[in-house]
């Protein structure tokens, strides 16, 4: 039994699977958790790989610790999407965080990940600082004012219900939802197969936020294996130029470090060209 995600009509990534643990159709998408031979359990939404037990640490550590360590004192954090709980888990490793809200549109993703992928959230859903809302993140962000120190968008590819999350109107609302000095971080697709999407996201986010920098990490199971993230601020120093605070004592990471944080903002010329 094999599963292939196609990155284009002619290229894909293929996994041999041991078994399917869950397969369902929610009001928003097809949801599946499978057990692969090489990458452990894997969450697939509408046929696209979202996370695997083997390489999830790269994406979740980089989407969370880069903004949280670039912010001087993050206390209230919002994760939009991220129903698998991987980002929530990393946010809660910062003891200074008083409240972490996860706003996921699709209850089926949260339910099936809690059941079949518990290693990803690793208890985060039961943390007293965690609030889980099953709601469209666009709506929550629109009615929030100066409410969050950091907003993290952990979405699927910008199609269907995720496409509003990369629109200018959403970026503007996110800016209003940030407390003074707040930071906005989002996954922003891969430069190899999604260059046009990246360019479009970069254009829109820069219209809403005067300070935006992009950074990269290697996520082997995502299209092209190289993934980009945007970090944006309403003012102050450009995010890439902020020296990261050290991780809280005792927090051990496998990909993120202060050195990797700084280096991740070094973009190869072909990526600069995309977001220019
Ligand atoms: N969300 C971003 C995954 C994008 C992958 N795209 C693809 N495979 N075509 C990941 C969610 C993890 N919490």
C-alpha cells in the first residue's frame, strides 16, 4: 500500500504505508491518519501531507520558537489552524506564556489527531493554559483587538478554506489583533513548487505589515523539501535583525537553536528573487 502526494502533474512524494488508522470526510476536507514505514504516523488533509512523526519537529519548532524568541515577552499567543497540536505544544514550552489559544476550523482534525497522533500534541490540549476553539480563525482574528502578543498561522496550502488566511484583509485584521510590539508568523509555502503562491503572500503581507522577513527550514516531506515562513511586525526593528532571546531553561529542541534562528533568515538568491 502506497500513498503519493503529487506536487505537480509529474512529480510527487511516495510513502509505503503499514495501515490506515483513520479516514473521514469533514465539512471542510478529507482527513486521514496513516502509519508509514519510514516517517511514522502521518496526517493527510485533502491528499496533502501535513505532518509526520519523524520530521514534524522541524516545522513546529521553527514556526513557534522563531517568533516567540524574537518577541521580548510573549504572554498571549494565538495559533490559527494547527489542529494537530504541534504548534500548541511548542508554544506551551515557554513558561512565560499565560494563555495559548488554538483556533481550528475543523473539529475532525483535532479529534482524530488527539486520538491517532497523540505524540504531536504530547499533552498540550490538557494544559490549563491552552484554550481550544473550533471556529474560523478569520472570524476570531477580525473581532480581536490588541489581544495577542504573537499570532501564528499554521494552515494548509492556501486553497479552499485556507485561502482567506493569505489575503490582505486578513493580514490587516491580524495586525489589529496584535498587542503593541506583537509579531505575526505564518507558514508561507515552498519556493520550489509554490513560487507563485509565495510571491503573492509576500506582496500582500508587506502591504499590511511594514516589517516582514522570510526564513527557511528543511522539511523533507513537504513539496520540494524546503519550506518558507513569514515573520512580520507592525513597527520597530525588522524581525530578522532582532537578536533571539535564549530558549527558556530546560527546553530542548532538535532543530531550533539561536544559531539556526539567525541563519534561517539568510535567503539564497533564488528565494530572494521570488519574494522581491
Ligand atoms: N501545515 C502546512 C503544510 C503544508 C504542506 N503542503 C503540502 N504538503 N502540499 C502543516 C500543519 C502542521 N501542523
